[in-house]
């Protein structure tokens, strides 16, 4: 379960929480921000000031930052204006991006770009080259005038362009191939009909076509091209001779020491006597990396014999240390400040079994998220001790069987404390590089403290199923792709035990780039859980309910504060949950080169007792504070700072609640954590 939305449950083991080294700059900046917030806490935000701050962050995100010249001398004039004349095919901003000489921009208050004649000469050549690669082979670019204003020591630059005629591709002919469809051959080609002609791209397209045959095992394929130039139009004809498919003769393995060759070959998706298949080779490399035993895996075709149709594969590996000890710490809102220690063995008994033991502790540094010295509190909020033993390829299949046990104490939803001891067995299967499935059986003994109308103790037997599809380009800080999960659980019933309920939690995350360095990220997550049988009257156990609010769900609100409330006004969690987040991630002007970034976000969500408690009235965002009820959808806006590290960004977010109730005595919340919110 996702602890950002589900108050308890087993935390997902992700290296995102690992931080081996916290830079000194982060400590300094964090203390500075905390000090500002403690002073800032004396005043309240008006709606006008809130909107102004948020709008300023959005503007900051979408505007680019002009860089100053590298050489700043006292006698160097500044660039006042750059005027480009004669350009019809490309806008000024497109051409100016190719130039190192920049004119003063929106953010050039303190450091205006300086003028250097050598830079300008290179810029003129860069613009001319840009025209050439876009088919304007007769284009000329020259400096028309350079006017200097002695009063403010600045220059105005006028550049004249004579584009000439653009040469384009008139026809593209692809030789017939029974192996690959014409539409598939065209994919990825740079030179197609009506595109600008650039002869340098012919080699790129040749490699693209050859790679399509190479992937299918035709390593001896021949690809040739003929071009006919007719004035400003070019006809391109490709001829392809795929030859015969190549079979793998032998597979040689080197570089291994403690990992026997049999275990390496077990992970390969290719065998001797099979046709060469690049996709299977790539998957084989991924399988070897997934064992955790290797730092490097390289596959090289050798001894290619076109006439005999055979090739040898040489597999070179580099092993990691099989035994390891790791320690680390991190920061966050849900689990506060964390420390952990881990010991493991990647190749138990030399049979490829993996053993892992881990202990983790989390404690509060500032009580209730109030960053002030008098609110410091080192109370233990969470601890977990676990051990797992994994058996890959059980019964000669591609399934992995894992047996494990853990003890967990969770006090993140005050004042409730939940202790659990679990023994479990799971079977996982990775169907492809992006898709996996897990099925597990869990036996748990649960004890609850400080609960009202709840069982203090129970035994639970459950089956969990999780489907994942992950196409993100980078695990710690994705910029493209999507991440889909579907989690379900059934406890009790025919399985036995004292807790009878089921839950379904689908989630969808998507990442898209805007421009060169800005990312827009979106998440929607819903959940439904319901008790049945003997547990219908008592309802869901508290650790299986949905809790929202805080740094990993709806920022700007207190941790786990949203949703249904108990008789004493405390949050008791819900059976239905809806959460959505929209975040714009962008570089911060002037300091982005030091790994700093910013974010602007909108969060919304809440939890309810059931579907019957949800109405359209709950989604009305424009109402007085006195009219806001616990069932109303909560919305927040805000901005944050990111410091990017090798194990994910350090995240500092300032969230402002838009939908407020009368019991809220704060105007904003500061959230500090490690890793992106999603």
C-alpha cells in the first residue's frame, strides 16, 4: 500500500529513501528556509498575496533564462538589441537560440549580457550552418551594422540573412521487403517527403534501416541509397538486401568468479542454435542486472560468418561483492527522519538465492510539523525489522519465490499505535522490461493501541495481488513515460482469520516534457475498501483505511488529517479515497546549474466512509469556511524547491490550502522530504 494515502501497511522497498550523503549546501539552505518560515509564521496570508505568490512561481517556470557572456570586463559593452532581417522561414527566437551572443532579457536586472566580437563571428557561422542543415545551401548570413551607444556603453546588432531556395525531398522510395512493412521501414527516418534535404542525414537513415534488419537477426543485411537532385528537389531511393538470418553458434561467458556459469546462462533469453534476436539479448542483459550480482554486462557478436549464417556471442560480466552492508538516513513528512541499516548476501550457497535483512527507524524532529526550536521532539514514529529470502526461477520457471517476515510499529496517525508481526510468501513474475505481477500470502498478528470502537488484537490471513507497468525514463526523477499500478487485497473469508475485508487501489502517473528542461507530472489514485462477513459491523481495521493530507498526498494540510472524523474530532480514515496531483517541475534561474530546481503544484483529494457519502456538493470549491465539512474535497496550491542528488531530489514544498474549514488555524504548511511526491 502507498503510505501517502494509506495510513498503515507494508512500505514499498524503494531506494528512494536512501541518502548516503547529504550535501552541506542542503543543510545550510534548509536551516535558512526554516528560519524564514519561523519568522514568516507571525503573519497571515491574505487571498490576494497568496494568488500573487503562486502566479509569480508559474511565470518563473515557463520563462527561459538568458545566460550572460562568460567574459565580463569593465570595458566590454553590453548587448542592447539584436535585430535579424531577411529571415522568412524561421522566427527570430529560433535563430537567436543558436547564438551565444544574447540581448538583455526579462531576468537581466543585475548582470546584462556583454558583447564579444569573437562570439558574434561564431554566431553568424552557427546561423548559416543551421540554414544549411535545413536545406538552404545557398543561404548567406552577414553582419549589416554594429551601432555603439557611448551613453550607456551598449551595442545594437543588425544581422542580414539571404535565405535563397530551400532544397527538399520530393520522393522517397523503399525497396520491397517481405520482412518489414513499408510503414515500419519509414519509422524514424529523417529524410522523408517534403522534409528539408540534408545529405549528412543519409548515413543516419541508413543506420536506422539497417538496425531494423539487425534486430530481426539479419546481421549481414546490405543497405544502399541513390539520390537524384533536380534543381531544389531531391529523389531518394533505398535498396535493401537482407540476406539470410544469422543463427547463434556459441555463447562464451567471461568475467564471472563466485557466480557460476550455470546461473548466468539461466538468465539468458537466447540459446545456441536460435536465430539472433536483439530484443531477447537486451532482455537477457536486463535479467542479469536484476539479479543484483553484476555491475556491468556487455554482449558482443563475434566471428560473424555470412555464408554459413552463424555468429558467436561473447558475454562479459563484472561482479559485485556478494555480501554487503549499507546504512543511511533521510528526511520526510510521513516517516519523519529515518535511519536504516541493511545486510544482505546476493548469492547464498552459490546457488543464486538472495538474503536480505533490514532495520529502519523513523522519528519526529519537530512535533506536528511546526518548525520551531521549542517544538523539537525525538519521539519514535515508526520502526520496522524484516528479513527476506528469494529463490529465483522456482521449478525451472521465470517466477521468483520469496519468503519473509517482519515486525512493524507504526505511530504516524496519532494517537493510534499499530504493531504487526507478519510471515509471508510471494511469487513474482516480470513479463517484460516494463511489466510485472506479484501474488502473495500474508499471515499477520496485529495489536492496536489508543483505539476507540476497534479490536485491540486480531489475526489476519490475506492474499495480495499487484500489477505494475512502468515506462518511466528515470526512476528517481522521471521526465517521460507513465507508471500504472493495480493493487488488490482480500483478507479473511475462506482464508480464515478475524479481519474480513477487501480493497482495490488503481493508480496512474504520467510525465511529459515541455521545452528542454520543464516537466509536467500528473497522478490520479483512487481506492475502495469494504468489510464483509463478521467484520461488517466493526468495519475496516484502522491500518487498512485511507488517510490523506500532508507532504505525500495533499500538501498544505496536516499529515493524515483529511476525511471522516471520530467522536472526539480526530481523523479516523475512510473506505473510499480519491487523490490527484498536478505538478510543474522547472529549473530555477541562475542556480539550476547547481542542481536546484523548482515546482508549482495543485493537489486535490479526500477520503469518505463510502460511496453513499459522496455528492456533487462535496466538489464545490467556492464556499465560506463555516460551510466546509469533512466530506468536502480539499484542494491546495503551492510551490517548492528541489535539490537533485544521485538518489533523488531533496524536496521542500510550501502548500497553501484553498478549501479551508473553521478549525484550521494555519495559512500554509511546510513539507520537507526526499524524492519526488510521485
